[in-house]
């Protein structure tokens, strides 16, 4: 196989991001597009000369697809992954892959049972500076870790309602939690507190405005994540700060870093198109039948999902410790 036949479920905002990549990747062939909103499915189909659908079951039954991209809102994962796996498709699922851990474990197990390639939309793992930063941290005695992320409200209708998005941490700051896991390993317990009421006057808005979570890592490191969504302009996608016995590292989610070791300062900025590389890695993994090419397989992403769902459970229960 040198071209991957792809179907999309969900043709909204993030699908447009993938579509831009598909147009650049000769190995990608978008042959079917599905959205509950017919105009969206049709516009995407016209763009690629694909077949439009409004019901994903019909698309999966009628089309011969190698891979399916699932780009629906977090509350809309109603079995589409399981059906696609059953039909023999490889899967790219956008984060957060669902709001139900039971469902996530079922998808993980079905992927393993059928030996399908998977990827999740944690494209920040492909930022080219991240492995260097990880290499600097590895083997060091890490003393203190924190990350701050403050943004605004995404304008999609579902984002403001917790039952659809999962809340700010689950939908948005999940990227920062995922990078924390990538850099520091597994988290064994979380506890956090959140507040509401900073944002006002937004219809149906019921997510947390701001939160701080303490994480205990298996390595013994203790870290914190402070985040919110009350700043209309936002302040980037998050700044990480690590203090080790050797020095200090600052890293932003976009990949710029600064290491200070005594009088030595090392700085770097990424130059790669990491979103494109994330899609290309998934397609290469299918062509070469090598799951190892994907930085964020579904099974690994489940652990990040479990972490943010655990953090949110802790807020909801008034700051209790949640063991993962
Ligand atoms: N990786 C990233 O950086 C990133 C960025 C933005 C969004 N996302 C994630 O992508 C997902 C989608 O977000 P979005 O901004 O594209 O939302 P969106 O509302 O713009 O698009 C979602 C689309 O899915 C369609 N849909 C829902 N259920 C469907 C179904 N059963 N069958 C067919 N179509 C269906 C909707 O009609 C809609 O067009 C979310 O989980 C979000 O968190 C990830």
C-alpha cells in the first residue's frame, strides 16, 4: 500500500486542520466524508472529490476505507470507533477521545484485538524540541514542576457545556497534561480544586473557570497544573517550569525552551510543522504496519484521559485525592 484511503467522521473545525495536511500528503486519499450537518460533509467531499455522508454507519458499510479520522465533539463518541475497528479500519481520534473511561478502554481493547494502528490528536508530542527537553530532564533529580495555561473560550457551541466538552481541563488543558506525562512518566494520584464565576454572561456556560491540580508521579516527583479559560485574548498554550538539582528549564507548549545551568544558558525554538508530522506519522505507520511510528497511540492517550478525568473528579468531590 502506498496510499491510504481515508474517511472522516466530523467535518468541523479540527477536521479543516487535518484536511490542510491531507492536501499536502501524497500518501493520503480522502475518499469519504461524514458530518451530521450535510453542508459540512458536502463541502469536504467537494474539496477532495470524495463521497459525502450524514450517517457514519452508512459510510462505514459502503466504503472500503483503510483509516478513519474521528473529529466529533467529546460527547459524540457513540460507538463510531468500535464500528470502524470492526470494519477493519485504522483509527485517528481527536482528543479528548470520549468522556467515558469505560468506552475508552473498550476502544483500546478492540484496537489491540484487531491489531489496528491508532493515533490520538496530541500533536504537541511532535514538536521537535520536546525530545531534547526530555533528554535534559532524564536521569536528573527533579525538585519542582509546574505549568500554567490561561486561555479563552472556544466558540464552538458544545464547549461551554460540561456534559458535552467535559470541562476546561478535559477539553483544553489535556494537551499540557499529556506533555507532563510524556516528560515525567506516569501519574499515580491527583487532587485539585476549581472555581466557577470568573466568566459571566455566557449562555449555558457551566465549566470550571480556573483550577489547580497537584499530581504525584510514579517517579516521586510532585507537580502542579494551574489553568483557566477566562482571558479573552489568552496567553499562549501554557508554560512549564522545571527546577532540578542541575538547573532550571522553561518550556512552552509550542516548543520554545530555555535551560539555565549555572552560567550556561541554552535556548531553542522548533521549526517543524508538528501537526502535519502527526498526520504523516499515522499514515506512515499504516503503510509500514509499524505502530511505533506514532507518538501518541490510543492506549497511551487513555492514560492522559484518565488523568484529566481523575482531576475533574477531584474538583467535583471538593478536592479529594483520586488514585489512578
Ligand atoms: N488537537 C487539537 O489541538 C484540537 C483542536 C481543536 C479541537 N480538537 C478536538 O476535536 C474535536 C472536534 O472539535 P471541533 O472544534 O472540530 O468541533 P466542531 O463542532 O467544529 O466539529 C465537530 C463536527 O462533528 C460533527 N458530528 C458530531 N457528531 C457526529 C456524528 N455522529 N456523525 C457525523 N458527524 C458528527 C458535528 O456536526 C460537527 O460538524 C473535539 O474533541 C476537540 O476537542 C482538537
